[in-house]
């Protein structure tokens, strides 16, 4: 329970950022998220150095980053390291997870006000995965999405990375022939899907770090596809009262990925956002707080967002 002192102080939000490249956008993003604290996990394979982020007083780098891989449990592990760093550093009310290629499309003060109005709310997409669902393929078989070799060896010019990639593809193809009773593996939890990006309370965050359910589910989810979109959702869907979860829960088939709670997601989610009249109209009308998959070299779009959506007179 919150104390009277906690209720009296201003609501505090920390942003957790998963990033691997584009320091120019990270600098711009950190500026837009001020005055909130920002915790940054830089992929261990990243070429970004702390010097690339100089002058950003509120950026806290995770001291022991790991190598992350697309659709792999390493993204969950990196997220947990961000949560741990934030919980150790300060007394926050909500933690907001975004990527280094997200950008606000509403003033961050409006997000802060919404979170303050729901102090015990977790803004999380939570869709139960049923056997007849389009989403079922994520948990219906074993997947491997990281190289066979350790990250340092995989990056070595002497290591046949292409052969490693082919071997992983072969492993995944063979695993498709094996039956997997995932429901039994995680019983009594129900598998859930949701956008990787969310805002959760620190009580929920502690469940992810320390809770029995979180520890129990790690092993089965290490071999699912894109566990960054299922593990945290399944854990919180198990341990939290559904009344504490605010967000979409409808299974929309292949369009479920577009139904994120805080983010505008372009219909062609696999590509970088395009700067055109349709995109600008969508951003202006979405009601969301962030957009996805934007790059620092899209300066005209970024400046338009600053001037028209964030009310920043001197776009940077």
C-alpha cells in the first residue's frame, strides 16, 4: 500500500530505453523526455560510447549490458536489467519501456498526467493466446533466435557467422516437427501476448524481478518466439488483478501487433516509418504517446512532430 507521504509527493516516472544504435536520436529522445529520469541499456554489440551521450544529466547507463538478439529472450533479460537499475536508483511510481527508435508524439507531461491519474494502473496490452489464434505459433514449438556461438566469437572475422545463421535456421526448422505442450509447461498460467512497450507500476516491476511466477516461467519462455512480447505479459497476467491492467485485450489476428497501448504502430510494422501526408495524419489523430521505428535522419518528420504535436517552437 502507498503511504500518505507517497501520495503527497509528485508522481515520478522513469523511462527505460532499449537501444543499439543511432546516438543522435537517443540524444534528441532524452531531451524530449526531460525532466524525467532515463535508464538506457545499450546492446553490448553497440558501437555507441558514453561520450556519444555527453551532456545528458538524466541518462543512467546500465553498467552490465548484454548482447541482445531479435525475437530472443535476451531482450527480456535486458529489460529486467533496466528495471533493476531503476528500482535501485530512485523512488518511482511508474516505469515506461520504449526503444531507442521511439519518439513522443504527445507532450510527455500528458503521459505523466495520465499515469498520475492511475497510480496503481499498468498500461499493458494483454491478449490471451488460444490454440486457434494467429498468435499461437509463438508458443507452439521450440525456437532459437540467438547464435550458437558466444557474442564475442560470433562477431569475430574468423568465425563463420553465416554458417552459424544457417545452423540456427536448421534447428528451428527441425523443432517445428516436434510437438510442444506449452500450456502444460506453464500451468497454471495462461499464455498472453502484448506489445513489448508498456508502462507499469514499481510493484509490478518487482514481481518481474523477484516473484515466484516470474522465476518459474523463465525456462519455458527462453525457447519461444519473441518472448519480449509474451513473457512479461504472461507473468503480469498471472499475478496482477485484471482491474490493475489498462490496455487492449482483443485478439485481432495478425493485426493484434498494431494494437499497442501507448504507441502508434504503422500498418507495415516491419519497416521504418515513412514521412508522408498519411503518416502525419495518423500520428496527429492516433491519441497515442509514441511512434515506432523512426530514425534521426528523418529530420523533417521529427521537426514536424516537435512543432505540431509537441508544441516545441524551436525544433532541435
